[in-house]
């Protein structure tokens, strides 16, 4: 009898492990195309995924940051402004958790894009980062041309932002944290105001760190 | 004669006790109402910035658990909530200097949310009622 109980427990423990392990891949978001190439005289079909295009912004230290700085990195992108009275403090509070978890990981970055570049100059962003308690090069606060920031938000990260004088603070924007993998593909979007979803993001970054099988995009 | 005096004494005492008891329960009932309504106001209007635990955000947004500050500035809290706050303040020994936006709340809601704040996050400062808030709002700078 006792053996039977232990046996059942053992099976239960095994299946519990299994179900944990089975969730090791994250979806790939965006449009995809089938690309047929001729390789060594044979036609080979490959899937080409949507990726984050080239960009160039400036961070809180005044350094120029481009897509190249993110080559081979996992990163989280969001959109905010320093004088935002609505959802930003909650987003910052949650992003601090992500920062706290990965600030010593060389392969993880956080990119917070200001949607109010007129006010959020480099010194303003630096002061904001300092007051938030953020140092080093894990979390960048970025200033860029307004049209560039808005365009990359909507077309690439699929986050809606717009200027609206009737909204509190003058802008409306969505509080998503967008997870981008080492090949610049969007792998997740999490409500940055929801602590539970942000915990999931923290777990999913770990999943991406472990993901080594995928091939680099040409 | 003797009995009636004792009777009078007893009845006065019991009426007084009744009054005290009913007063107390009225106050605590009023407090409970203010506090629970105030919790809702807090969640919808304050929590995003100050956090669900009133802990604030790093050096940007102050915590709401500095009882000494709240006591000292009791009469200007209503104005700060209604019209916003500017300038340097020290909370728990740390300096803050950001703008707090105004919250368009009715005097009753302000009284409720102050009562909630003043009795949450480790504070125990009792009720602030609507009359006090209305009086304080007349003296905003």
C-alpha cells in the first residue's frame, strides 16, 4: 500500500516537472513571410519574421543608441514621459522590478522611449533616472525625433501613442512592456501596470535567455 | 427620599453612559464610512503614483507614511490634494521636489481620502471630516 502511494506521488511529481518544462517557447508576433531561395540549386523555403527596424535615439547619458547596440540582446521596450501623471509611475514601479532582476545580466536591456521629446531632454531624462535609482547601462531612457518615436511605437512595437490635449498630461499612450528577442522579433507584450503580467515578463526573459536553438535571421 | 436620590444618581449615570456609548459608536461608524469610501477614492485617484501600499516611488514620489509630516501639515492636506503641490518637501528625512497634479475631488471625497491615508500605511491619526476640509479649503494659498 505504502509503495503504491509513493509510486503515485513519484508519477505525480514527474508529470508536474513535465508540464513545467513543456512551456519553453514564446510566440513570435508580427507578420511573417515565406521566402523561397535557391540554395545549392535547390529551392528552400524559409520563414521571415517581422523585426524591429533600424533606429537611432539618444540615451540619458547623451550617448547615441541604435539598433546595433541591441544586437544579440533581449530587451524590453516601453513608452512614457517624465511628467506623466497617469499610468507611468505604476509602469516605472513595475519596470524597476525587471531592472532589479536583470541589471547584472549583460544580455538584457530596457528601453524607455519618451513620447514628449520636447520636454524630456537628455538632462531631464538623466535626472529622472537618477531619482528612480537607475544607473549603469541596463536601462536606457531615450529621446528621439517625435515622428521616429511615434512611428516605431505604432508600426514596430504595436503600441498606440498620440498627443491629446484633453488627456491628463497631454498624451495618451498604452502601458505595454514589449519583449524583443535577440533577433529583434517581438515575443510578448505585457500590461506594464499589472504586477502579475510583469512577473510573467520577468519569467519570459529567462525563457528567452535559455532559447538557443533558433537560427539567426539573414 | 434616600431611594429617589439613589435612583436619580443611577439613572443619570446610565443616561450618561448611554450617551457616551452611542457617541462612540456614532464616531466609529462615521470613521468606518469615511475610511472605506476613502479607500476607493485612493485606489482610483492616488494609487497609480503613491502605490497600493503608499510607499511612493524611489526619490520621485514620496511615501504617505510620515505621520509627523501629516500631523504637522494637517490643515494644508486638503489644499494640496485639491490644487496640487509644488516645491521642496522632506518626507521621512528624504528630499522630494516634483509636482503633484491637482485632483478635482469634492470636499467629501477629500475628507474621505485623507481619513483613509491618515489611518493606513502605519498612520493612526483619526478622522478628518467634511467640515474641517471645507474650512481648510477656504485658506488655500
